[in-house]
């Protein structure tokens, strides 16, 4: 019980200090955001491209396999 109360108090103090520092360092925060946002967009875009290209290749391979099995049905 005491550790929960201590954790809540530490959390409140950290949030208050974070808000104060964000207000104090607002111009530096914006510059940091401006520096990281293009890099994040490039990485997210590249990841999306790789994912969807691999999905497209996978679907094309599945269609080729379906075409092979429909042309050569197994004789039982």
C-alpha cells in the first residue's frame, strides 16, 4: 500500500517537473521536434514501402501457385 502511494507521489512530482521544463524549454523542444520529425517520416515511409511491396510480392506468388495447381490438378 505504501509503495503505491509513494509511486503516485513520485509520478505527480515528475509530471509537474516535466511541465515546468517543457514551458521553460519550449523553443528548444520545437527545434528538437523539427529535427526529428523529417527523420521519423522518412523511416515510417520506408517501412511502409517495404511492408506493402513484400505483401504485393506475396500475393503475386500466391496467384502463381494457384494458377499452377489449377493447370495441373493432382490425379487420385
